């Protein structure tokens, strides 16, 4: 039986996988990349994540294969440690501390945690971008670029040479260095520049005799350079999203692999040269077979400059849906931390050119069943012109995707501010309401085809309304679809969708309402809204303000399966969370500083299986999970973790019961029994060593189990001793029973408050002390 522990805030996905150069293993089977505070291990053939190497407490800043062992990898982090992993089994081997941007001598030690003491500075004034530093000729020298300077340091000579360029050339190009790569065999350094040029430097071990040649194809900044292992080719990439392969010493011959997606940020080659790997600005890694064809794509969560759509859950696939790459919606699996697919909304080729105005998806909404998806796309050609399209998508059961049903050009005369679906339980009529800065809200209804030759139903405008020339900011339907609330700046209007009659208006303290939510189930009579400084709750039966509280609510979301609501409040540089029911004065749950900065989006996601939590503060997580998104593009949720293992009292008393279990609830507050303490001290070194040792160096499981079971068996001699001990206990009991009542009272008065061991526990402790555990020492010594 599992008893749920405390509620924790857990990062569950969405970290960048393009933050640093990925690494391909020597056999080309796996790809390793930094991802937040972990290192992810992907299969190059199936694109699946095999392991997550977790242990760092800060952002992972680099990944590097260990030269002496191809099955191990180093990772560095902002937590100040360097960790050595066995990436095939996902096991941490060693941790080094106090590392800086200097040469570090790695001490030889068998301990898992070591501290590096020998530090020596190599270069000063280096660029923090790893692409600006490269080793050459097997570590004979290191090249570093920063601004307009190239510096080459030779380790044996302990001498450096510096070379400078002018800020711009005669043709107006910018000479600033952006990246560097060194030839693996020749004395040749390749540098990339902001104007798209590539320079090949030679004779750089002589200050005055150096030369360089220039290659030019990229029209913008060169972001990454990489030589193949044999040095026969040079790979380059940039904003054009084209991988360029230059022939070494025959630079006029080059090959291209275009249309790879977002701008190329990193290029990596496998040690055998069979695979190329490119990282892209849209949080994607592309695996390429020798610059010929794309063999695999590993896509992370895409986050642009801003997320214009809400954070939504697809009712069918239970995937997270939000803006993806330009012109698309991304469907992201939270369980697998993987992109399922992209839905092309704009259906136009995106041109990677700065300053060019292109269509962008700004709004999206699902109906309750996931049968319909509404999207809004817009493009600003000029300051006074706005192109706007409203598209309705129907889910196709055969293709298991959304298919465009209706396109409405210029649905409003200005930007659309909000959009929501309504599908009443007592009717098959599906409604969509949109609000706009043109001062109107419109109701769109699915209508039957006007002519028999038409393919199927389409969407038409059913109702248009306004309120005193005010701008509608947001809208919301009640759970049963009987009411529609539309906010016109400071006024909340309530409408009847069946007759489109204005039923009432709700007053509130000064300030525009920015968010709106109807209560659900037993709280369906309440309507909640937020302003810049208040959280408001109206009673729809009395049409009056039920209560108000002063707080800066940035996001207000309702759980579709319960009465619970979540409010994210921003103050003092961090965000606090309050979970509450509109009908109760105190919150069900509160959490201070759930994240630094502001929460941009949040959503409740239904659970596949309902939990049975009896803790009042965690019951709000029984039916749904709460996810939220920050500016750092991390999907975070509140996890009710099973931290306690409860064993029923009917289970027999065994060493594992004493190690992992617990007694009745009233005994939790007392001191830990000596028997349990002894067993913990006895077994912990073995289990610790067993769990920390790589699996491929351990004996077989059957061998370990047989040794462990044999050590627990009681010999005939031990049975005789136990019988004699039992006789001694019986005699002691007889002596104790002969004591008088006054003596018992005096003895009870002098006894310690600490509870004594029971007879069963004392007997068990004597038995454990006589067990043969020599096999443990032999195993540890081996």
C-alpha cells in the first residue's frame, strides 16, 4: 500500500535540447545532449529517449565523451560540478567539484565524490560561447575567438599568438568572429564571421607570416563550423537552415542539404564520420547520414519569442497544445516529453528573413470533445493594415488528425482578443464566440450545407453584438452552456445563447477585467474574474459581488472535473499559487514562490486514473494535474509523490519489513526501535554499494540472491540456542511475576520515557546478530 507524501513542484518537460553541442557515441548508436538539469540519451535510429542522466542541481552546460572509455561521458553544470556517467546504464560514477573555466587536473580516486585542487589558467578574456573555443591537432593548441581577435595558445611552448581584424571590410561586411573549428591533422583553423564569410588560417605559429583564405556562401552570420574526423570536409551552418559541406583544399566544390527547419546553431560529427548532427533554433536536433539524407529528427518543445495562444489540452490525445514553429500548432506529449506532431495552420512556406512580416498563429481553442479546433492567424503588412483569418478544423477519424473545414477571411475589423467554444449537453448545436478590438463579439454556428452538392456542414456567423462602444476583452461559457459572459473593459455582461438576450450586467471595483471563469458542479452559481489588483467572485443568483480579495492574479484557471480553481499571483519577483473553491473562504492549497518570474500559461490536465488521497491539502490533485509554463520554457507540474511505503500489520515480521515498513500510526511519533536501527546500519552499506555499482560489473542476480537467502537460514545449532534463550525468558517471566505490586509501582516510576523493546523485537534482534553476513564483506572486497 502506498501512502502519498508531500506535494512537490516538478519540471516535467520542455527543456532546451539545442542549448549546447550534442555528442554522438563512437558506435553511432546514441546521441547525448544537455537538457535543463539533465543529460538525455537518445537512440539515433528510433529517436526515443533511452536514459536521463539526473544528478546536477544546476543547468547542464556541456557534454563530452571520456577519451579513455567510450561508454562513459562527462557533464558540466552551473552547480559547480563535473560528473562522470555510464550512459549505457544511466549510472553516476564520479563527481568532481570546484571547476572553473581553466585547465583542471582530474585526480585519480576511487571515491565517487572528489575535489579538484590543481587549477591553472590558460586564456583570459574568452567568449562564453563554447563555439568560440576549439582544440587543434589532438590538443597541441587551443584557438579562441572573441569580437575581432583570434588567439592561438600552444601548450608545449606555453605561448600564444593574437591576430586582429578590422571592424568592417571595404565592402561593408562585418568581420566580427562568431565561431571557430580546428583541422584534426593539419595546422589549419577555420573561423566564421557575422558577414557570412569563413576564413581558413594557416602559418599561425608565426606572428608575421600567417595567411588566410576566404570562403563565402552564407548571406548572414555563420553560427557553427565543424571538420569531419579525417579532415576531408568542413561543415558550416547558419540562419539559412542549410548544411554546407566544403571540400578541404578544394573549396570550390561544395554540397548542400537545404530546408532543415530552424536556423542551425550547432554541428556535430560522429567519431567514425558516418553521421552528422545539426541543432536548430526551434529546439530540434537533426541526424543526417553523411550529408545525404535526414535519418532522424529529435524535436523538443518549441517556444518562440512569445506564446500567443493559450496553454491547451487536446481532449483526444491528452497532449499539450500551443504555438510551435512559425505558422504551426505543436502537440506535445507530457508523459513522454516528446513532440507528437505539428499541425500546419498557415499552410505557407516560412521564409527565414529578418524584418519580413509573415502570418502568425495568435489564438486557438478546442471544443469539449476535441472534435473541432478553431485558430486565428494574422499578419501586419503595414501599420494600418491587418490580415486576419479564422479557421475551423474538424477531426478526421481516419487520418487521426485535424482537417481544415472552413476559412473565414476578415472575421473582424480588428484583432481578435478572445475565443471560446460551447457545446451544451442537451443539444448538438456547436457554438463559437469570438471577441475583437473592433468593439463587437460574434457567434459562429455550424450550419448544414445550403446546396445538396456541397461536401458537408460549414461555419456561419449567427449573431453580432456590442455594448456601448466598449472593447470586449474576454469571454466564457458556463459549464452547461446556458450562459455566456463577455467582458467589456470594466463591465461584465451576461447573455443567453439560446435567445441572445442580455440578461444582466455585473459591477465591480474600478479596473478592467482581464480573466473570466465560471464555477463548476456545486459552484456553478459563481463567476470569477481578475483585475490588475483584485480577484473577484460574483453570485449569479443574486447578481451581486460575493467576495473580493486584493492580489495580482496573472493566471486564473478552472479544473474541468471539479470545483477547484488555481490562481497564480505575482509579487516580489516570484509567483505564488493558491488553489481554492469559490464557495469556501480559505484556500485548499497554497505554495509560495513556485517559480521565479512570471507564469505565462497554465492548464489543468485530467488524470488517466483517479487517485485516492485522504489528505485534505492534496485532494485537489486526485482528478487532475496542474501544469504551468514559465518564461524559461519549462513545463512544470505539481506532483503528489508516493514517498511513504506502508505495510499492513498482518504482514510477517521480516528484515525487509523492519527496513522499509512502519508500525501503526501511533508509533510513528516514537523513537525508532533498536531492531530497525540495527538492521538499517547492517544492510545500508550493502544496498548503497549495490545501487551505486554499474550493473555490468556486478555478479548475476541469481548468485546474489542465493547468497543472501543462505545467510538468512538458521542452522540447527542456532535453533538450539534459541530454545535455550526461550527457556531463560520463561524463567525471567516467572521471577518478574513474583514481584509485589509496590515494587512494580516503584520500578515504573523510575523507568525512562523511551519505550522498551517488545519480547518479539528483542528475540528478532538476537537472531539477526547471529546471522552470517560474511558474504557481504567478500562481495565488497571484490
